[in-house]
């Protein structure tokens, strides 16, 4: 069963008189309980692809479906509702609101997804990512590695069908990278699906498949 399907995606931008083709007919899928890594050089279309899949950008051609629900060419409120219910997003940085504690960031995401803000689940999440001791701390008071783990806790707090991760280990040390990889694997084993954009071969080695992009096209999927 496909948790995520992107079919024949095209995306282009205009910079003055120049037309830049960021995606040129990209198709991919992620099955339930599968981790898929997307790799490619800078400018290959990885970030644009992730934004289109998340419904944060609209492709000029093709479509995206999450758990059988079309995301493409819907109103922004409809896309936002699907995003909150079906997708967890973990970026390289900027996953936390500065004015909220670690705990507050997680609870907010649960509420946005329409989930009951369970204190029991909150405590389990914090324990899982090793942040119980800093639950009341603000982002400015925790380390970069702790912020990365907090961002992952926020992304999976509402138990989304699909986790989208953009360079989740790009700014952390080797020990934190190993911990994040284990958490991603545990999430997959629990029934989630993961699409991760990464330059890290260590992250790619955890994936069931690796898709490589070049110049806006899929060149390998294995």
C-alpha cells in the first residue's frame, strides 16, 4: 500500500526573463512502513520536491497523493488540513517556535492535527527522544542536538502517516545522528512511512530505497 505517491511532477520558476525547470516529470512512491531517501547534488530539485509533496508549493504539472488523498490543486485551507492530519515535517532547523517550550511546541502540533493533547503521550515522546529533563526549556536554552530531537518529536507527535525530513542530521554530531536514525527506524517499524532528503550516506544506508535526482529528474530508484 502506498502511503505517498508523487506522479509526473513538474515545477518551473521565472527569474526575470529566464525559465528555470526545477522538476521535470518526477515520479516516486513510499510504501507503508518504508523509509525512502532522496539524494542529489545542490540544485537537483530535492527541496522543491519536498515542498510540493508537503503541499507547501503547488506543482505546475502532476499530482501528489497521501494515503489515497489528493493534495495537489486544492485550496490552501484544504491542503493545510491534510498536511496537519497526514504529514509530519522535520526540517534541518527552524522546527520550533522560540516563544514556546519544548513541551509547548509538541502540544501545539497535536492540537493543530486535531489530536487530543495527551499528557501521557507527551511524556512518552519526551522520554523516547531523551528530552524529559528539558521539557520546560525554550529553544534558546537547549543544544543543537536537543533541538533536532525536539523537532523530530514535534513532527511525529500527531502520529502522521508520512514523515518528511529535510537533512534531519545535517547540523548534529555523530552520536545524535545515530539516535535520530534509530528513532526514524522505530517510527517506521511502528507503522509510519518516511521520505528523507539527505546528503548523508549514513542516513541513506538506513533507507529501504534510495532515489537519486539530477537536474530535476529521477536518475535511479533502488
